[in-house]
């Protein structure tokens, strides 16, 4: 959706048109509808990781509950999508329709809070819901969940220290607090198991760092060259950029160990000895199905390793 | 989304209506081999279900009724001819392969019946692009392979390659890469090692030879998975630690290549056409079918949906034909939409159309935005960079041709991108005797109907020289003369360089038929060696300028002579030596204008000789390009470089050679017009074309 604002401009027109004298039917309204409008992070979909996994969960929910209808967007760089989602909340729903706005990234936290700061102006709020990914609980009527990455990363750090004495953590976006916590967790686990203090390197301080595989490759090469006397470990927390690290380890098979992140990525390299798997597919699928089935939804959930929604999976 | 939003009516029941369904019969011709039949059919079912659901509640709805043909076994030409003759067929989806799409598109063009395909050979775009007199009926859902070549070269750059080579088969698929590889490599600052056109029977030898050449990366463009396997086999067996990296084109992303055995293809990598990753299609497909989509499935889903949208548009707007409706639908730029493979997003697009808007339609493959000038292929394609690792294809990342998205089709896109122009200095003092007269040698070096354009261009240049004041005693015209009265010529005795052009054959005095001469005779003619066999020669002196125009085929170091022999670099050396022997040379200035593939390579023979300049349609490593395809004649009528030259000769004869070079360079798409021997010739800012085309008064 390149031009959310332009898209938005059409909405009133569409509604007005349906009220015209000409009773041309624009919509089907026999059955109850469960509309999901999901906003993914910039450069998110296609990452073969977290975001694709989230989408997979949504699709699976829609497959099992066929009256769930999905529409999703990824904004382009610098695009402001807030007004579009605000407009959706302003519209009156049909009696048999339900709307769930999914903000599928922690970067939408401020947007979610601002959208929901005053819900009295929106109609039909009993049938409208907003879900925000990877956030602590907020005061506003927004459903939130968070996958606690630090403890899993701590475990991973311990495992990594069993293979290497030195390690680096590669961040895609240094401004992302969840990633920062994961890096910290890894460092603590790594040191606790006898490893040296890891080097922390960030590709960027914006989400753009999640789509910089060439830079990630270069970093892996530079790091490996600087530690050529022993096989070391890189923990890549850089989304799509992780592919650069994996490529390096495929090409130079015995220089680095590394880890998969978000999904089991062992297929990308034999050097991936372990993956931190976040089951966002299960989380969102369950949430959508519960929403569809009218079950009570938890206002906020923290998923730690005990929940089974995040786990450290050793490569086979 | 519309489902969720309330209508303003007090009575929702009143908004419901019985949809009146209109059926469109669509022929589908796709290859069933290798388990693809099931894939295509389930994809079509998905598209049809989406289309139907998206139209629920609308007053008018369209349904696609599909009639299937196996591209692997059907006689493409006969089948397409039958389909074109049938009144009930609204469009053809497929064929999948470029060669088959070419055959089918030709049959369907007569009826303006739309053909939607994922085939991507550049030849298709050039043949079926819109012209002022003819609307395109070909709708390619991928950019041409010009873009794939560009993406492959960008990967070479990413790997730090400095010198690259290409191996491809000169068929309709491989030819695109052969045509564009050297040009694009030059634009990207890469040195071209070799361009090998392989014959499947000699592929092993060709590949070994290429591996011996020291390049950093070889772009492998196999025309079949078997050829890809052979390339990999030779590579594996080749013992050299410094051997180049291989990068395969999309044909190699095939189960056959993967399963070649003995880990033969392990570690091989390449490029293939993919869905737009941001569309979410791949994930949705996997959830739905439990396996990954294969190459071009996203594009074929879009073909079905786009056909449905166009059919809907035709119904609500009363467009004359489905082809016209397609043009309207893909030209929409009012608003971007979500990918239309979900019912909600498709419903929104259809509603936009209901309201008279023109949304920018996006599909599973990305934006379905077509070049507004040629309406032949989309402007956006995503390529997956893959590698075989542990016996599986893994996708490493996704690439598009450029981050800014194109606004022109690939062919045109490369026009403005071209920038490696030579520097022409406004300096140099050259002393020449006063000009007395002019001579011209005009040669069409090919024969046969398929090469119509070479003779047509030679005749056109001949006519323009006559218009400028030449008489036949000063022009030697050499051509096969087998097109004007050719059986395939619907206008007997007529030859044109453009559909609305004059008959350039009228009044032409042909001095020699190609078959009556040998390449050695060209040397004799230019050296003025008259004989009983060669009565018409160039009898020039040191005060006469000579213009040589040559149009035909070429290879490295040779201009083809009717397909059997060649005018080689040694001929050029011999010629220049003889012209410069003795106390006075046999020309004042000599200008060679050469339209042929690898034309630059022939100029080497004249390097260093005074007073001679070569302006060639292509460099020593490039193919030149044909221009203006005639669906009536089923052949090209002209060539890119020469078409611009003809314009200058007709309207701007006083142009300086520097400005002529500039115009030719800018207007010749797909090759670099190159000048040779400039430093031994003259100041190009001061020397004009007129010196060679207009006799002294």
C-alpha cells in the first residue's frame, strides 16, 4: 500500500456511494464477517522469519475459520499510515461485522496508543479491537503481547559459549528495545558460561537495518578475519539481514558458528547450531480464533520460555 | 474491508441483489509435464473462487469458464489458430514458454485476442509492442529477461566481480541475454570476458573453454534443466582452484536440476522469478497447498485475476473488447490497492471500477502496471536469489531491477539508463585537400525474408543519398535483391522501412547481387579495380570522400556475407593498406557506418589509418538490435541504429559527426554506438554528414 493517504480519501466516497439513490449493492452482508486489517513493519513481509511466520498464523486462522477475512499492508519508507487506521476506527460497522486492527510490530506502539487514547469518538467499539505486537501492557484499550526474548537469548548464549570463546551480536536496529534486551540476555548467558564479553554491532538505528544482508555479510567477514585463529560465534538479530551472515557461513564453513532467529533457520547453513524460535504463528492464530469464537481475550500476555511460544531449538 | 464497513442504508436487505453472472470462456495453455497440471489447475480454481467471492452482492458479475490445453503436447500453432477463429473464446492464458507464446501470439494478433503469459523474452516485447497502427494483444506478466540479465549482473557486482562472461543458447530465450549482456555489463562498469552461444551438442566443450578463460563470474543461461545440469557437471569436473563462480538463470530452478545426483548441483546459485514477497502470496500459498509455489505461479494467478477484472470492467463500462478493457485496467494510477488475490482486496478494486475510478492494481507478483507506451509487459518483477544447500533450494533474498521502480518497459528503461558515451574532443587540426566529389558503397550483407530489414535499410540509405544529389555512377549498391519479389511479400515489388514509409525499392539501381560477389570483391570495388566482372567500382581520388554503409549480420571480427562467408578484419586491413599505398591515397575522408552485431570488431582493421572513421551500431562485444516488427510481413522492417541515421539523412544532413554520434548513441537501444579511429580522422565537431552525402556544387 504505497499511498495510504490516497487510499483513505476513497473511503468516504465509497460509503456515500452506497447510500445513493441507485441501490446498487456494494457489499455482501448475509453472513457475519470478521475483518482483520494487519499492518506489518516496513520491509517486514518476505523476511522468511518473524513477519512471514506471523502472516502464516493469520492465514492458518483464516483457513480454519473461513469467515475471517484478511487484508494486510506494509508501508513504504517514511509513509504515515496512522490516519488510515484512524479513519477505519471512525467508520460505523455493519451489525454483523467485526473489525480487528493488527499492528504487527513494536514500532507501532505509539500509533496504537494515539489511536486508542480516546475511543469515545469511535462508533461500534464493542466490535472493534486493536492488537499490538511486542509491547508491554498499555493503559489504552489495546491488546498487547510480548515475547520475552532475553531469557531464550540467555540460554542461547550459554549454548554458544560451549562452542566458542568469543562472540559478536549483530543488531539490525539498535533503537529496538526488544532486540537490545535479547542482545543483553545473550551476552549475560555467554559470559556466565565462560565466554568473553561479546562485541555488539548495529547495522542501523532504524528498521532499514533489517534489510541490509550485504552489510551483514561484510561484518561477518570482517569479524571472522579479526578472529581467524579460532572459530567464533555471531548472534544475528538483524531480520532479513541475517541472510548475509548465513551466506558467509555457507561460503566459509569452518570459521563461524551462528544462530537462527525467530524461526528454525537451520536450512540456511550448517553453521546454525541453534535457533531461537518465536511461535508468532501460534500466538496470532490463537488470538484470531479466540476473537472469532467470541472468547475472552487477554488484555496483555508475556510469553516466556515456559509458555512454549518461544524456545531454543538445536539444529538436527 | 468493505464487508466490514456499514452501508448507509437503513435497510440492508434492500442493498442485496441477485448477481447477474456473465461467463467468459478462457482458453488456458500451460505445460502439464513434471506435475504442473495439478498446480495450474488448483491455482486457477483459487483465482476463480476469489473472483466470485469478490463479486458477491454485485449487480453484475463475471465468471471465468476455463478450457484447458497441455502446452507440452498440443500443436501450438494449430491450436492457437483454431482458438483465434472461435467467437466464444475471450482470451488465452499461456503459453508459458517464450517460443510457444510467440507462435500463439502471432495467431491471436489477427483477432486482437488477448494472450496473457509469464514468458519474458525481449523478442516478444519488440514484436508485439503497441504501435500507432496496432494495439498489442500480448500481456506478459513478467518484465523481460533483459531485467533478469540486469539482476544477474548486479549479483556479479555484489560479489565483487570485475570480469564476467555469459553462456547462452541462441534461441528465443537465450537470445535476450546474448543481446543485452555485454551492453548492461558495460553500463555497470564490468569487463566482458566472453559471450558464448552454445549448441547443446557441444555444450561441454563450450563450457570447458569458458572456464579456461579467466573471469570472475559466468552467467549461465541454460535453455533446459538438462543443459543446466551439463554446465554444472563440467564445472564440477574442472580442476582449477581459481575457477569462476557460476550464476544460473531461472530455468535452472527446477526439480530436475536439483535432483541431478551426486551432489552435483550442491552450492549452485541463481536467479528466478518470484512473487512479490510483500504481497504475502508465498505464505498464503504454502498454508493453502502445503508446499512452496514454483516459478511464475504468482504471475499466472495474476493472469487469471487480471482477466477477470478486465472482464468485469468490460461489462460495467461497455468496453468494445477484452483487450481494450485490459488496457484500461492496467493503466489505472488513481490509487494503490492491496494485492488482489484476496477477495476483500479484489472487491475493493471492483468497487473502485464501479465508481468510475482507475485504481493501480497490484497482484501477487507486484504492481500490474504496464508501460503506457507499449502495453506489453509489466514494469515490476521480483527475482528470488536462490542457492542449492543441503539438497534443497533456499531463497536467500529478493531483488527487483531497481529500487525506484520502473516507469518504462525494460527496453525503454535501458534507453535512458545508457550513459557510457565516448568523449569527443573539440580539438585537432587536420589538413585535407579540397573536396572534389563523393562516392558511396551501400551493402546489405544478408539474404532472405527473415533479414528483410538489412536490405530495406540499404535501399533506404541509397534513396536518401539519391535525394541528396548522388547519381548512380557514384553509388555502388550491393544486395541479395530477394525481398521485393519474395513469395512472402504481400506487396510485390514494394520494400519499406516502416509501415507507412515510401517504397524504397522503386527505381533502385542494384549494381551487384550479393551472391555474385565475394568479400574479396569489396576490397577491389573500394580500390577502384574495375574489371569485366566488376564494372561498377569506387573510382575515388585523394580529393573524394567515400561513404560506406553496411547492414547485415556480424560476429566477432567479421561481417557476414550471405550467411556463408564473411568480410573479415583481414579484409579491412588489406583494404586500408591498398587504399593508402603509393604517393596518394584513394580517398580524402572515408566514413564507415556499420549496422551489425559486434560491428566494432571490424573497425580494428582500419585502426591508425588517416582520414577514416568508423561509426558502428554496436561495440566489439554487443549485438545490434532490429526495429519495427511488422505483424503483416512477419519480419522486422528496420534496425535501431539505421532508423535514426535515416532520419538524420532525411531531415538534418548538415549535422556534425559529433552530434550525429550523440543522436545515434541516444536513440540506439541495447547497444553502444561506438566511434573508432577518431584521432586519425578529423575534428568531429566541424566535420558534417553532408561532406559524405552531398556532392560538391
